[in-house]
């Protein structure tokens, strides 16, 4: 086979594989027992975006997102700019909150101050608060203090407050999260299950019972696809990641089915990150794919699958 013909044939075969995968997950998901009050709200991350908050919100709106997820800004100037842009572009918002100190008491004080400010702002009520809670080395009783505090805040404000399944945080692994949920009835999760794939070096085939216990407690999803050796595949559209993509959509399908039956709102963040989450070429540090394009692809795929 001549070189040109070989290249054309190989390219066509690869494109066919990619399109097949895309078509599979853009297929509308079952609407069995759907409550008419179900809503899907998809948000964009500003992680890796280098422009102003106004430029970011304008681009988010143009792409067709419902809103943004962003760290609660602690400075008044930044708050004013954020709320001005949200109003200008008619976008909803979910806030990220966390503490970063290694000492428990200092960390807990920082966390409670930040989340307190986020839930009490009078300008725009957030769809949810996503918590990067504690540290993985905090004791169970120390971790429980975070969850008890957020449960009380939820009860007093009505705002959904979720604890993310994130490496280095309280919910860094599946068995640890299971211990918390079995002992704390009010615990609610942000499911970023890509982290657990990385932590356990599996697609969690051996921990399905634990995953099934977590899924009914999920109110918010970070739609990033991880794999056995990392929290983010280089490009979910590439056919070599089909097994990981299938596994993540299987988990998300179950969450959506429950939310549809309950008539609840499900919020989803498309959260493929920039380098070094996004792998790069050695020496040049050029990313292997377009972060923004991947996230928009995920948003459109999720809409096709769960809104049709």
C-alpha cells in the first residue's frame, strides 16, 4: 500500500472509531419514570481561563452553559466583579470553598469563615456549595466536624452543600467515604469519581457495592473522566479511552435516573483541567488537546444524553 493511501485509510478508520464513541454517548438516555420537575444544569469551570471574569462569563454564555462554578472570592472587589458579570450574562453560580492549613483548628476556622460568607451573600443565591473538605490525614471525628457544620448550614439556608470525592481531602477514597456515609446520615457528595479511579488504580470494578451506596447521596457531579493511572484522560473523544468513558457514563446514568425519578435538580460541572492535569508534550509543554473544546464537547454530550 502506498504511503498516501495508508495515511488516508488509517485516518478514516480512526475517525470512524471516534465518531462511533461520540454517537454512543450522545444518545438520549431513558426517561423512564421521569418527574417533570427534573432539571439538569451544566456549569463551566474557570480553571485554566486566563481572561477577565467578564470575558469568561461572556464565553460561557455563548457556548450555552447554564452557569459557572468558581471559588468564593474573599475580596470585595472580586465579589463585585463576579456578581456584575453573572447578572450581565444571566448566569447561575455554584461556589467552591475550602481550607488549606495543615493544622485542624486553623483549617476548620478558615473553612467555616469562607463557607459562611458564601452562603450568606445577599446578591445571588448559589445553586450549591462544593466543599474541598479537610485533609486526608484528619481523623474521623475531625472530618465529622466539617460535615456536621455544613449539614446545619444546609438546614438553615436551604442551599445544597456537598463534599467532593477529591484526592488529599476527607473523601479521598471509596472506603473512607463509605465509613463517613454509614455514620453520618446528612452527608451529601460532589462526585468526582475520576479521583477514585486514580487512587485505587482501577475503574472500581471491585468496589461497586461502595459506589452504589454513594450514588444516592450525590447532588453535584464533576464530569471529568479519569483512568487507572490518572485523574484525567488526555482527550475523552479518543477511542483508546472508551472503557473509562463507559464506566463514568454508567455511574452518571444511575445518578440521573434517580434525580429524574425524584424530580430533583442535578448540577454538573464540566471540569477537564489545564496542564498539568492535561498532559503535555515533553520540553515544549504544549497541551495534547484543547481544554476548552473538551469541556464544551462534554457539555453538549451531557445535554444530548440527559435532556432529550
